[in-house]
C-alpha cells in the first residue's frame, strides 16, 4: 500500500481503502501515522477498520447476513437505543418537575 500510495491520491478507491486497512490490521502502520501521511481524519480511518472487522466477522459466520440484513439489524438496534434514550429523558424530565414542585412547597 505504501508504495502504491506514494503518489498523491486524488480518489480513495475501495482497493486503496482496503489496502490501508490491511496495513493497519497487520501492524505495518497505525491509525495516527496513516492520518498524518494521507491527511485523513483518524475517526474516518477507525471507522473503516471497524467496518472491515464487522464485514470479516460476518463473512466468517456459518450463515452470514447479506448487506440488507446487516443494515436492517443495525437500524433495529439504533431504533431500540433511541427508544430507550427517549424513555430515560422523559423520566428525568418528570423527576425534575416533581423535584421543582417539592422545592416550591
């Protein structure tokens, strides 16, 4: 990857992104070094590494999910987390209102 990317990169193709992720996984470079070398945000690189890990894990499952199933599962998980957060927020608001009423008496 390092030699292949020595010249200025105008477009990060999937092949280039995967080569960089493989270098990071194999320990030949770090997220910080890649960030400095290619002027990329560390969070973006870490996201690509995490996506690769999830994809690899899914590919090695006995019954891998297709891309649509993966996104649907992720959406369900996010909707569940959002619902839980909303319930907690409502409970905190009610508790705060009760505390304010108790302090006012």
